[in-house]
């Protein structure tokens, strides 16, 4: 079973989807959330985590995250709306055990304000990507993607909502895939 550390900065909707998929059986016996780390004490996802009996830590600086992770037996670190860039030292320390979900079809539109960029470019489809984290911004090896159409009347908000639905499915699928690969070894 994979022990997950989930890093968040805000509402934690991907954290919530992961926990729901653990509780519903999709990831049950394959993965469990060992700890939720947030860089802000006000991150709404912390409330959800506490309500579900998950261990939480507020880690305002990277050194705090490293210290928190060192206290755990972590197999996979999942960035879920974590809005901080990680240092090369951090990334290299956890190479191959650090994944992120991004709300576009990488390599297009890394970084922030992605839905606005997708719409401004006139794209016909968008989606989400789970990738390994490397020292660049959203440049790591792509693990999996899910696509959604861009509709003629889309706004950044409507597109974001459809993409987020797919993020909630894709992240758990990738974690299940990694858990199954680990159990074979």
C-alpha cells in the first residue's frame, strides 16, 4: 500500500477526491493518505483533512515540508494545488516519488492562468495532466492526460470546472497505476 503525502495550498478539491476514492474502494488497500501538508494555515483543505481523521501539518517554508516528510514513511508525494515552486534539492531528493496534477494538456500552457490562455489561443480541447515533478515549472515527464472539449461559450470558470472533474478522476487512476506497479515489484 502506498503512503501518500498530499501538499495543498487552498481548498484541496483533489485531496478530497483522493480521500473519497480511498473510502469508496477505488484506492482502498492500494493507497492511504499519511499526511496532508499545507503552506498556509488558512488552506480550506486542512479542515476537510481534519474532519476525515487525516494527519495535517502547516509548513510555511520548504524546510518545514522537508522536516514534516522526514517524520513519515512516504512512498509518493502528490502536489494537489500546491502553489509553491520546489527547490532543485527537494525535487532531486524525492525524484520519482513526486507527482503533480496540472489543469492543461502539457506541455502546452504551464504555470498559472491556464484556462484564460487556452481560450485566448482558440484551442478546441483542453484537459489535465499528471506528471512527475522535475526542476522546471510543469516540465516533468507526463504520466497521463484526460481531455475535455473547449465549448464555444466557455469562460475560464466553466472550462476550469469541467477540467477539475477530470482531474479528480485522473489523479486517482495514476495513483492506482503506480500502486499496482509497485506491488508487482
